[in-house]
């Protein structure tokens, strides 16, 4: 029986839809059934519908590609309906190129050279590509050839890739993309995941049999753990990039590093008591002068090692007993070395270092897992407000109100001397873009963008009020800024204090309302999988969670008893974020399912 004919201009529609052409859908169903390995079923559907996935000539062409009948495949190209001569030649070139490479792989060098001279060369307009193909003759083995060609798949897979490349030159109504229906289903699932804020939805996994539905109960909104230990206001929290640790800094001039997996074993009271013991032991043994600068430029501070071992004693360091354990297991660590309030901290990309900024005009860079305070950076003439690591983990930029941004190379011969500087305004906060090409700083009402290659300001964006903090999206295209509305002219109650900037369009595209920021520095951040949320602290003691795109409020969370200064979302756990408050506490927020799991683990 001859293959059913395909009517290109058929316009039948599915009965239940006004937008899905019946003939196209049927062809894709046939193609999908064939790819699933049901040839008799697809044949029956072809007979009943009068349609086929591919017409006879195109089907034969594809079969020639998969079977390696290169000459026949090249002959069939003229029957594919291509009117562009260049497209015809390009398709033939791709076919003969594949023939040449596979012949060479099989060790048939003479036949491969004949194909190269008589078939590939006349069709190749790219001389560099032709030279590269010619050089492959020198490969010593098939393995060497596959390495040079970056082939990491089998022969059938490579021929499937060839067909995909050929499809770029052939109209889709003649040769539909392979597995087109499966691709459309994947697109639908991805769109559904985005629309339903996956994974904050039910069912827990995407299903073809039912729609995903947004489930607000899955968004973190319950106090999963409350950590105490700091003796004063907690101003800043930051998860490590691995998501395994949480660092906090306080007005008590101490940095605590909390191990998060211990929360599945021990209660809040146990972990908090371990932290309190650690701080108490530090305060009791604290020398009058906390840091001593050695001739090398390194600083020895009062340190408790993160790996649980006390660092070797050096000049200017006091030995003392180490606390922070529960039943012999380390759960919290302490770093202490600044002479004034600590303002900011940042984990290095590999989580091996922690940089802390202070009102004492210095930045201390701690080698976290040995407990050593390795570098002291002292170039700022006023307080140091912020710092940020470059992606290589070797360079650090620092900023402050002294109108300088310094960049250090910590692996250079002189790690404590800046390699370059940027002239800025009185900087309150800064970030480095993911590609390391730009530094974005906020000062007064301005967002300043600096080009790292020239150290020059390339853009300046103006806000309605003084900016106190910023947060950059993972793709580097969007910026959250918190503003102190006391500095805004004609400020009215309820006016948005957080703006979302599109850095490509250089304009505000969303604002977030409800939280309060008049007197203090409040920090917000992107959160959740895909950064679909914005979360912020507030002077009214609450934590606010909004949908990022719409600006609609998801939750206002109560649990703190004083200003919430900072929030941070775990980069590896979409169901966990932290908030820091002037009430001396840190709250980890999650959902009911995770809360129940923790409770069951602890009581076992």
C-alpha cells in the first residue's frame, strides 16, 4: 500500500479547540507513536486519517540518513521542496561531511580522502572548516578522531544530530522537528511550573494527567527554628553557597556560623545554648586589644575554628576552651576580631573564606575552616559598609562612605594592597555582576554602575529616596533596592520602599508595599526556586513575602519582637529562608511539612 498523501493546506480543526489544526496535530501524534515504538498503531492511524508524519520522499530521505546511505540521501535532497540553491548545497555538504567523518572513523582513509576531494570540497565555502576537516586525516586512531570532533555519543545519536542540523534548512511542514510533540509537552510543563510557582504547588511533581496548582502552604511561612545566642541586635545573616551553613553578625561584634543539618537532631534550645556558651567563653577570655597586626600584614584575631580544632597559638592570641558542641558534635562556630561594630559579611564562592566589614575601617578575611584571620584590609578611611567577591574567589571589592571602592587580589604578592580603585559616591552597598564585568553600587539616591575593565562609571540611575541596600538577581538583570523613606520628599504613608529595577531597560518595573523603613537599614532579597519571590525585613517587626512579578503580598510573617534588619533565602533549599532581628534572634522559616519532619526527627 502506498503512503497516504499529505495535504499541506488542509485546515481541519480539532472539535474541542479553535486553535489546534487537526492535520498538524495528527501528524505529530503519528510521529510520537512511531518514536515510542508502536509502528503498527501509527500505521493504522495513518490509514484512518489519510495523513502521515512524513511524505514518501521525506521519509526515504530520513531513512537514508539513519542507515548511512549517503549517496541516496544526497539524491533525495532535490525532492525536499527546497527552492534556495544555497540551502540545497548546505544540506548536501552536511551529508557528505558526515560520510567523510564516519568513513575516516572506520579507518578507510583512502575512501575518506576521495569523499573529501570530490564531494565535500566543492560544496564547502568555509575554508577554515575545510582545513580542519583535512587535518583530521592525521588522527592516529578512531578514539583520537572522536576526541577531536567532540563526539560523546554513538553512531545513531550522531546521525540524529545530523538530521536536526539539516532541519534548520527545511520548512517544518515538510520535515517536522524530531519528537516535536514531546517537545511541546515539555514546554507546556515548564510553562505550568512557572505559572504555578513550582515547587510550591500540588501535586509535588509535574504530571501530564492534571494541572499543577499553586499551594501557598508550601511557601515558607512558619518558624522552623529560632536561634539565639547573640548578646545584642542581629544585623545580618547570609547562607553559605552550599546552603549548609548560616553566618550571622550582631551588634555584639561577633560572627556566629551555624551548622544547619544539626537542626534535624537538636532542639532550638540545645543549639542556642551551645552558642551562648561559646560567646560567654569568648567574652570571659577576651583581651583588651582584640587584634594585633603582624609585620606580614596578617591579623590574628580571637577565633574559634570552624573545623572544630583550636588554631595554634600565635603572638597576640589567647588560648581558651572551645564551646559550641552538643554531645561532642560541633554545631556553631565563632569569629571575633573587629574593634568596632561589624556591618557586613560575605562568603567566598567556595565557602572557604568569610570577609567581614566593620566600622573600625577594616575588612578581615577569615580562612573559615582553619579559623585563621588571614588578611586585614585597612585602606578605607571611614567605615566599611560592604564587600563582594568575584566569581574566581581570588578578588574582593570593598566600599564605604569615603567615596572609594577598592579591589584586592588576595592571591597576589601583596594581597592587602588594592590592585585598583574606583571613585564613587558615599557607597552604602555594592554587588558584582555574575560575569564579573560590572560593579553596581548604591550611594545616597544613586545606583552607580562601574565597568571593571576601565574602573569608570558607565551609568547612574536616580531613585526617589536614599538607598540603603541592594540585591542582584542570579542572572544579573534585575536589582532590588531598599530605600529610607525619611529622605524622600513628599513621602506619604504606604508608599513603596522597595523597587525592582530592570537593568537592561534601566527603569523600575515593580514595587513592593507594606513593609516599613524609616530609621534603619533594612535588607531584602530575591527568594525561592527561580527567584519567584521577594522577601524583606521591616521596622514593624514583621517579615514580608511578595510575588516578584506581580508585587502581590504572599505573607506577612510575625515572630520577631523588634525591627527585622536582614533576610536571606537558602540558595540550595527553596523551602528555607532566614531573618535577623534587633530582638537578638534569628528565625529560620519553612512550611508545615518540613516543620513536622524536624519535630519527628528530634523526638526519635
